[in-house]
C-alpha cells in the first residue's frame, strides 16, 4: 500500500524522547524519510538507526546550529517537506510567578519559543523554493487555558508559539506552505508517569479535569502530527489543532 508521506523528507526536533520519538516513528511508517534531531544523542541516534533515517545533534536554541541543520538537510536530501518543531522543556524551577527567577524564565522562553522562531526562519526559505511544505509547531493546551498549578514561563512560551504559528500560516498561505500549531493535552511520557506514580494526589488533581479520565499516549499525538504533515490537511493552516481528551471543552467532567 502506498504511504501518505512517500517521498517526503521530514525533520523532527526533540526526536529522542516522548512525542517527538513517537512522531518520527509514525512519519517513517507512513513513508517519510525522517531526520531525527535532538540536543542529546541518546535515544535520537538509536531511533534514526531503527528508522533507517539520519540523526543530527543540534541545540534548537542556537541560531548557527539551526541554520546548519536545515541547510544541511536540504543539501543532503534535496528537499524538506515537513518540519516538526517539537523540542521543548518544562523544568522544575519554572513554577509560580512568585518564585520563578528571570534565569529560568529566559531559559524556557529560549528553548520553547525562540527555537520555534529559529526553526521556522531557517526552514521556510527551503519550502518557498519548493513551493510546498508543512510546519507543525508543538504548543500545548496550557496556551489556551490557565492553570492554578502554574508553570508561568512554560505557559507564556507556548502562547508565543501559538501566536507566531498563526501569523506565519497567514503570511505564507499562498506559497504552498502550511503552518499549524499542535496543542496536546497531558501525555503519559515516562517522566510524567514517574512523577505521578510518586505523587498520586498530584495526578488526581489534573485527571479530574480530563473528560476522558486519562492522559494521552504519545502515539495519539503522533497520529495528529502525521495528519497535519500530510495532504489530508491540505486546507488547514494557521490553526490551533487541539488533541486533549476534551479538556478545553469541559466544565463538569464525568464521574
Ligand atoms: N508531555 C506532555 O504532557 C506535553 C503536553 C503538551 C505539550 N508538550 C510539548 O511537546 C513537546 C515534546 O514533549 P515531550 O513530553 O515529548 O518531552 P520529552 O522531554 O520527552 O522530549 C523532549 C526532547 O527534546 C529534547 N530537547 C530539549 N531541549 C532541546 C534543545 N535545546 N535542542 C534540541 N533538543 C532538545 C530533549 O533532549 C528530549 O529528547 C514539548 O514541546 C512539550 O512542551 C508536552
């Protein structure tokens, strides 16, 4: 059977773990040649070998490294059809605004928002030359609603990703380039599961707000990435694509 993404070249940042890892696997399973990018070679390198793809070590918050990443992929593979700008951090020193220091704020904004600016800045010229491309920027449901369990820099960083995505989607809509933001709800990544296993009350405080009563599996987010990357989403751009188990639609959830 033909794959939806046969012949496409995809770059996935943060491919060494979680949503990025699942997305790289899913894109490859649909026929794409996948370039796995991560600041940490552990995970990403292994995945690239498994998928018959390529691993590139890159800090997405560093301008020169991001420029070299996309120029290098275009040179080696001839084109870049899909960019999944997914790498992000959510460190413990990002908390309530009352205790979060400027250093943590700037670090989170740099890795989560400036990185998306850099990745879009350096991939779009290649996509313009081709007259086609799909960019998926990972935001979060917290860009759409407030949490009393605050991570102030993270929330602001994802709001920035949403606004930037909307503007880029509009600006390049007539050049065949689609730019969409993905807003996942909480995902059952190993880190989150470990945290909540140690602290069931913390998990329960969040789960009560999820109509489906569970966290997402990384593969469920990856399925949305593959859809946005594919021609099935050909009339979608500048959108906020919410995959959150119903959180943003809920007032009272089922018992
Ligand atoms: N897990 C969730 O519940 C959830 C929910 C909504 C949105 N998100 C977003 O989804 C994205 C992926 O999250 P995840 O849960 O899979 O995280 P994760 O921690 O499992 O994986 C993130 C990957 O990004 C890499 N990375 C971090 N900083 C980097 C940098 N400067 N340059 C290159 N790579 C870097 C890490 O090494 C890691 O492999 C993030 O943007 C996150 O904010 C996650």
